[in-house]
C-alpha cells in the first residue's frame, strides 16, 4: 500500500516509517519540511499528488505545558491540521488513522477508560487533540482513531531518557507516585498501527503496552533494568507543579483490540527491556 506518514521525523513517526518498510509498504514520510499541515491548500495538493491508500497521522503539537500558553498553535496542528488531512483523505479515498491521547479524559476514573467513555479534557493539549478526533469523525464515515499514552522510543525525548540522564547526573530523582497509567513503546505502537491500517476494522482504539504503573514505579523499573543504583523518591503531583494539569488516572482499556481479534501490545516491562536493548545497539 502507498502510505503517507505525517510527523515522519518524530519519535513515533520514525518507527512507523521503519515498520511500513519492514512490511513492504510504500512509505511517504512528510515532516514539517515537506508538508505544513496547518495550510489547507498545501495538504490538499500534497495528498492529491501522492494519492496514498492510507494516511497515518502522527504529527502533533505534544508539548503539554506549552499548549497552555499557546493553545492556538496547538489547535492549528492538532485540530485544523487533522481536519485538512481528513478532507484530503475524503477527496482521494484514502483511509486515515489519527493518533490521539489519554488526555482527552480527565483522569478521575478508577477503572480503565473504554473507547466510548465520555471525554473531558483537563487542558489545552487534550482539548485540541479531541477537536482533531471530532473533525476526523465529521468528514469521514470510516476512520481509525488510536489513543495512546506515556509514549517512549529511541527517536525522541521521553521519560525513560530523562530518568537515565538524571540518574547518571544526580544519583537521586523525585518522581510522582499519584499518576497512574500504562507506558507505550513506539515500536509496539507502530506495529499495531500498521497492522490496523491493513484491515477495515474501523473505529476508536486504545493502544498502550499492557500492565499498569505509576510514574514512580516506572522510574524504579527503569533503573532496575538499566542496572543503575539510583534513589527514587515518591512525590505527590502537588509537590511537582506544572503549568498543565495531568490526568491522575490514564489507564486505557484495550478491550477493542481483543474484540477485533488484533494482536495486543506486550507487557510494558518487556517493552522497556526491548527499548533498553535497542538503545544500547
């Protein structure tokens, strides 16, 4: 299949490009240099020229704290850009998959969020990503939305890299223990996305690695697997204030993956081991 990947130079995009090549799809990577998704004419021209079978929309404004200060910039990328791509997909008859986030929920649940649970974003990032979901559903009858959380991979800045760096520099770190979720390895997410786009099993999916932990437990496991002697101090969210509110409970139910007979993502601890091995290599 001929596939356009937006955000192709990003943390997830690079793994998606590799997975497409591994499965012999024809991948067209579009990053900011090749395509400004906030310009509708550019999007329509690019997509009508390439005529892809699928658009995998990984490009996003993901700086959660900066989005609070600059919601318009986040909106242009996460919402308007998604709308332009959805319109282009409709014109060319391409399938479209949009990567969304746990931040569309407010994090007040105490059991995993199902795909049809009412959304209620806490901040600008979640609001703009949810607007992107809504535009996709407005313009396309058939679509894929894949909500994910706590993403880490070798190509971007992420929690695992930060912990290892701080651990080496300081030998001691403080990490919040009252925010719970499921980490997601970009290699596993990319594999799931490519597998999904090869089907006609449209709808909303939640895709993270399996298992649940707090950020504190995640940090402890990182140092254990990396064989680093680092002291991890549990903090409350109040002790670590940030411009944007974080959902306290970000666990996403992967029931839809099971129902559709797709391959679930492995346990997060296994995924972390694979990431650390990939980082070394």
